[in-house]
């Protein structure tokens, strides 16, 4: 039932006291709303039972294995919630005098210095609220750089065809056109295509390394050098940083600007789709262009401006800082090494049942291809994903990256035990057996969930985007 | 330390061996030696949970959380019912990700659908998305939504929040579109100035209601001018005020944006906050961000799914309407729980209390010599007064008494009063100010 369907006229709770000041004249009638909003009317017990029911129809990292490739669904430590809910953080107004917010300043400065060391950058801004927001901000830094050089020829960004959709979308928002670079037979950047693309029209390159196939590009130094040689800058999409913390740094690979996903690599909760945090780090050449908050610190003369208000998702930075301090240099390295180990361990077992797109040592994630199964048995990546739900796990990422047909991307993360991985491999084995014996059964999957497969075509054709009372 | 790794070092060694490797660095063989770190990162080693808590508590103790907050300017200290935190800290909601697999996430999808409905009810608009990052970026994305081949100019009222103006300016620079601000006259957006600036190249006009100065705008006049020029009217609204004030839909706005932080989110030094965006039906397919829709499953049951995904980055890539992926989902849930808990009466009450207490405080404050209202227009719960002593000095004196004063703007103060401040507190503040100013 929808909350509006539980609603009954007159039901309410008493959260606020009666008015204790004399009443003033209201604004003129033409400035007042005519009818009250039709929000739900219910008691607190009905409200809480409603959300308890909804919680039963949700699956989080706390519920079970969640190998959603590219999302790094690692454990969200409880202590992060405790430190972030300190009233001395939660009760601080963003515009209070700086001397009364020294603790907040320290959180941001400390997080900046730690993350600059992790990434090999010189400065960082926490204003972007998500990865895509960080990408957008990073591209604005590159735009400012060329603008101040007086170079107006640079209208293009090089992006590999394996990139996450947010990369070209962010480039388009900055008015850049995209030069797509194909991946070679090994799943890495096609170096000949890259050499041809590096002209004086290139503002920069956007790359993630390891890439979305879970492969570390061994040509990384040559790639960044080629872009620098033609006058462009290198942007690192930090979504896959979980593979290399303490092992390698984008700053050493030749990148000038990076964004991080605190809600991926640094354990802050995904929240059903946010709030995240996408801080942008950069080398000294771009440092003075970082976004500012004109009301907190005043306008910085060369800043690109602002991408949102104040300093971004501060509460998320507190959580990430707690995590980084808990792990330290030793823990971060162990986390990345174990993420890579777990992925290879799982891949080793799963490839007995389904082919991997690139049969090669992987980093923190790997990609399966169901192309042959689709062709031979009419079982798609979607069917396998839905089948896995009935084995108690969240499916891997489907149909991404686009360069692999019928792709399933698995990222187990480091916070899974050996048994958890073995169990997941057994689920794949069971699905494979089902495909061999009774493929049609998978078309009906999932069977164990409150709803079966939804009609997405109808949802888009005849959109119903809100509840309307009769 | 730790890293929250379930497996022990021995188990990991076994796993490595079982797949045919001797050393963990065998898995990193593709990393060129020049970029493979040979020493540890120069950051401290990990701390135990006990020590981490102590360290963070120590840092937090360097902040002052004021018991009495009389500052708004984009972040508001409203009362948050306890049920909001209790529902949204359920781990099934906080530890899940975007509900791509509808069969597994009806709870999350339904809660977003309910949030979308509530935003529509509060603002009067037809369609809402699942959330944006914050009010300022939501306003900027709304402006971008209005651009087309013929109309590329964006106009923003100078009476909007300075950081909203700045964010829209930045997004316009990013897209290489002309950006201009509309001057203010007597605390309101100057209608005559708008008439002279707007033309057939204007894509949209953004105004804030109530505006940054606290004044209630003549949005009907402004939006009329905007529409007559063929441009779109975007209104950025303070959601609590909609418990009392005319909705943007009643002002014929095309797109509504706003900062949802007053709807159950703590001040949190500026974030995480909650952008919302709603629009007229005709603009549905240009909306950025995620949207949840209702449909049926293969057995005819009602089901909720992410829909109209052909607008989004994972399908359209460089042709997407925006790049938004993760938004502020859990914050949207906080706002939904707040709106459901408060109900129509509660929202109206929060608005009325804020209004009447602000007006009472203004009345009492302006009885003190040297304090007078800068603008004489109608206001909701924020207003600017002059100050008989140096405003920074007054701010400091009040801070020492645990009061966060109005925001200092040159030598005036932008005050804000919400339902949290009792008459007794307000009278005490006035008394304290009187004492400070007599020194």
C-alpha cells in the first residue's frame, strides 16, 4: 500500500507546541496558498509500520552479497555513522563564524591532506556532491586552464569507448565534443587510435585505470605522456580506485586532476542512490581554479566558481575521514590487495561456468559475457541476473561496459569472506546447470521476490510518476 | 588496521595459492614498475575503533553548536521529529544502492515515488524527479534544461541566494551561454529592469521565493513578463514557506527547484542537503536525474521502476539531458518521512510558527534604538535590520551568550526565526541585544 492509501483525514502527531507569541497580520490573500498540500495524514505508529514494510523490500550490503561492478559495494562501518552524528558536527551552520567551526575546517583539511597523499595530488575540493558532479568539476578546471592560456582551439575530450556513461555526459555539459577511442583486443586503449587523436584540438583525456573491464592499462605512462605532448590535460575517473590504494597513484601515472567517489572506495553508504561525495583533487597547475564558497571564504579570483552551495556533503566527508583514519596506510593497502585477490579468486571459479570477456588477471572487478549463451540458448545477461536473485544475492551490473555484449560485471570487494565468494560461485554453477537442463525456467526468474519482472516498456510509454487520489 | 576484512592473512595466502599465485604482487603485474609504490603511503597507520572515535570527537569539540540559531540564508534550523532519523537509519535503506533491480527494491522505489508525489503536492507542480544535489545545483540544472538552439540566455534575480547565483553563473560559463542578473529595487526583483533585459533569446528567468533578503516576490508580475517574452519561469522555493505561501504552480511557474534541507535534514555544515526539482507535465522528458514510475509486473501486480531512462547518462551518454547518476536518495527519504510525519497540518504549523515568531521578534527588536527594518515589504521568516553598533561586534557578543545572530551583511543583519525559538528565548535575545548595545 502507498502511504497515501493508508492516510485518513484528521490523523496526526503533535510535534510542535502551540503558538506562544501574539499573532501578526498574514500576508495579503493573493500571496497565500489556496488549498493545503495533500500530504499523508497518519499516526506515527502507522508511519513506522509503513517504512518497516518497505525496508523488508530492500536489499542492502547488510542483507547479502552485492557484487555490483563499478559501484564498490563494500561494508559501511557503523562507527562512521557514530562519528558523523555527533551534534557538534550536525548542529553546525555552514555560515557560522569560522572561529566557531574550527573542527569542521580540520575535518576538511585533514581529509584533503590524506586523500592527496593517496592519489598523488596537491589540493582537493569537497564541493562536488557525487562522482558525476566531480567529473563535471574536473572538466571545468581543464576548461579554465586552457581559457587562461588563451587557447580556444581545444574543444574535444578523448574518452575510451569502455567509459562510464557519466564521462561523455559530463563532457557534453561543458560544451566539449567527445572523441571516442576504441579498446584494443586486450581491452585496453588502442594506442594507434590515441596517437591519431592527439591534436591541438584536444583539451584532455578522461580515463579510469583500472578500466571498466577491470584491467590495468600497462601503457598508462605512454598514454598520459601523449596527451601532455599535444597540450592536453589528463583526467582520472576515480571510480575504480579501490584496486590500487597504497599500490599506485594517479598522480604518479601522469594525471593532472582526479575525482573520487567517497561512497564507493571510502565506505560511505550508498543510501539508495546518494548522498555520495565526489571530491576533486588536482596538481598545482590547476589548484587556484578549484571551486570556492563565496559566502564562507569569499571569492577566489581564479576559481571556476561553484558547483553547489557551501563545501559539499560535509557529513559524508566525516564518514570517509573516519574510514581513512581507521585503515591508515597499512589498512588501505590491505583493502585494495584483498579487493583484487577476491575478484581473481571469484573469477577463477565463475569462469568454469561462464566465459570472461578478457581471460587475463583482473583488478578489483571482472566482466563475463553471456553472448554465446544468448545465441545458443536464448538466455541473456538479464536472465542470469534475475536468476541470481533467487539465490539470495544482488545481481552484478548488467550491460556495462557497452563494448562487451551481454555483459555482467562483478566486483566482490574486499569485505567478503572466502565462504561468501564460494557460495556466490555455487550460485553461478546452479544457474549454468539450469540453463543446460531447463533454460525456460530462467525467463520466469525471479520467483522469490514480492514482484516478478516489471513492464518497463509500458512504464516509459505511459508514465505515471506520482500518486493521484481518486 | 583492519580494513573490515573478514579473511585472515592465512586464509588470503591460501586463496592466492589456490588460484596459482605466490605473491599478491603477481596480481599487479600489469602495473609498470615506475608507478608501483615501493614504500607505504605517508599517512599514519590505522587506528582502533576506540581511538578513531576519540580522535573525531576531539575534532568535533573544536566546533560550537549554538543552542539558539537565528541565522538562515540557505540553511535552516527547524525541528526534526525523532521518527525521521529512526526510519532512515534502517540499514536496508542506507546500505543499498540505486534500485536498478526493481524486483529486489520495491521498498526503495516506492519510497521515492511517494517523495515525488509529496513534492508535487507541496509545490503544486505535475512531476518531480527523485532528487538533485542541493538547491543551488538544482537551480543551475533547471536553467540548463531550458536552453535550446534559439534561446541561450539565462537571467537570474540578484535577490536570489548569492551561492545559487554563483552556481548558475558557473554552469552557464561551462556551457558557454550568456548569463545576466536582474537588479533589485526596494528588496524585490525589479520588474521594469526585467522588462528591459528580457528578449526573444532569453531561455529562462530564475527568481527565489521568498528571496535572499527575506522578502516575498511579486512572482505573478515577474512570471507574466517572462512568459510574454516566450521564456520559461523557474522559481527556487523555501519548502517550509509553502505551508503558508502561494505555490509556484499558482504563480504559473514552469520549473520549481529548491533546497529541501528544511524538511528534516540537520544543518551539517552545509551538507548532505537535498535539491528538488518539479515541473509542468510538458517538460517531463527534459527533467534531469532519476524518476520512478508506476507500472505492473508479469502477474499484474502494481510495481515501481526507474523510468524514462532514455534521458539519462547510462543510455544516452553525451546526448543525455544531464550527467546525474547518484543523487541524494537517502536525504529525499528523510524529507518524505518528515512530510508524512508532519502532514498538511504540521507543515502549516511549522510555517505559521516561523512566520509569527519572526514577526514578533522583528517587532520587539525594532523597539531598540538603531534597529529598523531595511525593507518594508511582506516577508516570511527572514528579515534584514540595521544595527546601531558594529554588526560584527554584535555577532561576537551574542556568540559568547550561545546565540548565533543573523548573518552580517555589511553593517546590517539578516535574521531568521523558526518554530524552535520560544517566546521566552526571543525575549531573552532582545534583552541581551539591548544590554550589548547600551555598552
